[in-house]
């Protein structure tokens, strides 16, 4: 994901986070998601510039072959993203009945949600859910890094 991505992957990422995060913590999680995404894109662009500059100025490469190296780095990051994605378990899917199989005019199920008493830099999320959110952030961060490489 990059800071300016509006494609289908962003919608999938955001809907996954929305399904997995308690409503009262959703704004904190999305703030971290955006921060990590933008930082990943910026880091990818920075590393891409350093690599191309190094190959051109220090090693005497032409611009096009230096860009090919970036392409191969981008492909390698794509393989890492594939491995991280395949490492996600079925816990990432919501366990509730999907809206496609729920009757259209059924009574809505009301859930009692207790208001959050404190808001902090790191919201209090259940331990197993926290582990999942961290793994998703790492995956999205690597994706953003790769998007930063590709934007040159």
C-alpha cells in the first residue's frame, strides 16, 4: 500500500482491519496503519534513490541497468509479501455469519459495547488480536516499502 493508493488492495486491507478491530479502537488502529503505510512508502523511495545513486555515481552504471536492479529488488519484496500473506491463518477471517447469507430483512443484532475508558498511544487490544494486527502492519509496511520502490 502506498500513501496515495486507491485501488482494490487498500479496500481489502482496511476492511480486514475493520473486521478484526474492536470499534472503540478502530481510529487508533487506522492511524497506525496510515503512519506505517506512509513511512513504508517514504522509506522505499529513499532506498530506491540511494541504490540508483550509488550504482550510478560509485559503480559507474547507466541509469537503465540501475533501474533494472530496483525492479529485481521490487520482485524480491513481492516474494517476501507472498510468503507473509501465505503465513496468515484463518483467524484473519471474520467468524460471524457473512452478510451474503444473512436474511435481508432480519432484525439487527445489537451488541453491547462498553465505552473505552482510556485512549493511549498503544490501544489495549487482546493479546492474540494484537499479534495479528502487528503481523498485518508488517505485511502492509513491506507492501508500502515496495510501492515506494516502484514509484520512481
